[in-house]
């Protein structure tokens, strides 16, 4: 059984990006520049953004964190995005989700110019993904594809079952895995909250992508012998015995499932680091397209 | 067993659109206006375009058919689309596919302004479809949704198997059926040329959408008792015994499959007429959004 170690696989991606950035600097060019916008002070969002900023430093990118109060008006945020869209020294813009209720999330996402949409959430990016055109793939599905690539896990003709139909993970993941790509060409079943016979479908999966947000939901009796398991779940579960007061749990009951799987990504240390690697690759791509 | 009669279901849609158009005229407004662009003289394309123009007349729309020689340069076509995009008296623009080899199909499709993209092939339209935002749904999947609606076929929680991953039919169909829509919320399996166990998967389908372009491929032994069968196939098969020299065949072996299905769409007279109904509804929608 192979552990799909996101720390190792993401390090390989980051090392390569660092080499690319160093070369740019040597050539007298500026490094890629990512701007992250954080509204409010949600604990998980703070962690994610901090991690993205830290990774920028690791690969040699410039990063800027712009903070707004929870009570910010939509107009102010839109004006800021417009300004960043027009700034030639900025390559990628990401708006950390979720946003407070007074703000139309879809409007904000689609305000980011497609050429700087390193999160891949803009409707143009999504449309291009569906049509198989060059685009920015959302960071988590992109990270999973990079993971498959790193561990050279063949996908063609396999049956992938994706649980969860979010715009951020499940939906684009199902599109990618079923597309005519080297790490694609799977038959894909997309499951969600209305799926009637989830256990039965999971048992058919050669590749199982769990993105339902229910800690430990996928048990060994739902998994086929030899399956590849990709756990996208990342839920904070209260645990007073720890220093932080919580633990991070995936959607997969790792211990029991690992005994049947041929390969499995742990949580933490699996898909999470790959997501940031995907974002960093998108940022370099945005930079290179501009230059 | 219910025959899903596309002539009846499309007539219902068209009758409603005719009433809407009549009302517009009574109010002193102009009717919706669809422009179709036809390059070359492919037999099937000629038939489709003629049918679209005829249906415009039926529902009271204005239509304009613009023809170009097979040898046309891409630039000329792009200029024409740009001109139509800027013409306020035109609501919908469709470019009949396929296009000749010297023309980049994707470039042409994406040149049509999203607000006039009644075929729903533009990347913005596709992105909005994925994100569940108001958009133009490609005519064939839209027609199938209208068919399900007309015959009040419940879909929620059912397992839909879609065969074929084209941008025009299979892919958007799989997205729609799995979306959080009244005639959606299916678990969807998307199959294609690399699918290993197609028969086995088809046998699980409560709803089977066949869009592979292989006449008569789906046989009774691939279909579950009581399934709903939607046949998108429309292949010209040589038949010297007919006046035209060919017959139109679907992907489903109608006679044998009809005995097991709870509902089935025939070819011709099933999904085909619904496709045009979908296009007409999109054109009205484009008109109304502008006004």
C-alpha cells in the first residue's frame, strides 16, 4: 500500500517552481506576484491564507496580503479587484472564501480577470476547463492531478467515483478525470447529497475522491480492494485533549480503509499541500502567459 | 411504456413561444430575431439549418440565414460575428457546426457574444452552466430537460448514465442532470470511448442518455427493466431502398429496448425536435434579457 504523501509530492512541485523563479531573477526579471484578499478573520481562512503566503516565500514569489473588515461593502471589494486587475505587476489574485453574507460571492469571483484567476473559479476559467482549453484549474482538483502525476498512477479507463459536487472541488474534479487528458480518461460517477446508493457506487470505484466534508464517513466496507483513495475532507473536529482544541479530520476512516486501498492520501499531509502547490503552479503560469 | 414524443413535447414549447411572440407584436414590439450562419453545404447541416429557419417562422420569430463558401477565411467569419454582436436588432447568433478545417471552431464559438450565444457553446455560457448561474444551455441537453419536464419524469436521486462526453451533448447533459435543479439531482455516470465496462454501467441506469453516434448500439441486454431511455443519436445510414437513399438511425435499438423501458424517445421524432425547441426558448430568453 502506497501512502500518497502530499508533503513529498508538493515539495517536488515547489522545488521545480523555485528553480524557475531563481532563473527569472538571474535573468533580471521580477518574480511572480500573488495577491491574496482576506475578508474578516475566520480561523480556517486565516490558516489557509497564511500557508499560501508562506509558500510564496518558499518558491521565491512576491506576495501581498490585503485584509478587509468583515463588514466591508461589496463595492469596495470590487473596486480593489478592478485596481489589481489593471496592475501589470500583479500576476495572480485570490479571494479567500467564504465571504461574509452581504457580499455576492459569485460576483466577486467573476470580477477577477480571467488572466489572473489563479483560483480557477471565474466562469471563463470553468468554461475553458470544460472545453479542454488551456485554463487555470481550481487549485484542489489541480493538486490532485499533480498528485496522480507525481505517483504515476494510471487513470485511463478506470472508474472514478467523486463524492461532492461543489464548484471548488467535486464538479471540476469530475470534469478533469473524465476529460481526454493523460491523467484523465476515467469513467466518472459524480455523487452528492441526493445519491441513493452511495455505498454500492463507492464499492465500484477504482479511484475514490471523497469531498463531502463528513469526517471519517468513508469506511472500509465502502471501498474496493486495491482502490486509490483521495481524501479531500478537511474538517476541524473538537478535541479538548489537544493544544489547539481541535484535530483536522478527513472524510475517510484512514486506518480501516488503508488496509484495502492500493494507495491513499492522508489528512493532514495529503491533498492539502497539493492544493497550495496547484495554486503556485497557476501563479507561475499566469506570470509566464503575461510575459 | 411511454413514448417520449418529441413532436408533441416540442409543439407544447413552441405553442407557448408563439403566444409570447404574438403578445410582443400586439404591444408594438419587434419579434425575436435569430441569425444562423452556414458555411459550405454539408447535407446534414443544410437540413438542420433549414429546420431552424422554418421553426422560427412557426413561432413568429424573424430569422436570417447567412451563407459562406466552404473556402471562407476565418477573419471574414470573425468580422461578420463582430458585426452581428453589435447589431441591437439581433438577439441570437448560431454558427452551424462543423466548420471547415481552415477555421478554428473554438475561436468562432467564443467570438459570439455571451448575451447572444443561443447555442450555449461559448466558454462563458458553459462556465455559468457549471456554476448554476442563469445561462444559455446548449440546445440538445436543454431540449432533453424540456422533454423530462413535459412528461413530468422525476429525476431526483436517480442514477443517470450518459454515454458520450462531447461539449455539445454529453458533457453539458452530465452537468445538468447532476446539478441542483428540479429535473436534475441525479447521480451521474459519464461514459465515453475509454469506458471499460459500458454494459455493466448501462444496466445500472435509471435514466440512460445515449449520445455515442453508433446506430443501434444500445441493445435490450444493456438496459435495466423500467429505465428511461433518451436517444440522442442521429446518424444517416445508407439505405438504397428509400427515396433519400438513407435512413436516420438513433444509438438505441428501439424495438428491443422499448420492451424493457418505462419511457423511450424514438429517432427520428424524439430528441431532435426538442433540440430546436431548446434553441427557440434560448432565443426568446436572449430577446427578453436585452429588453
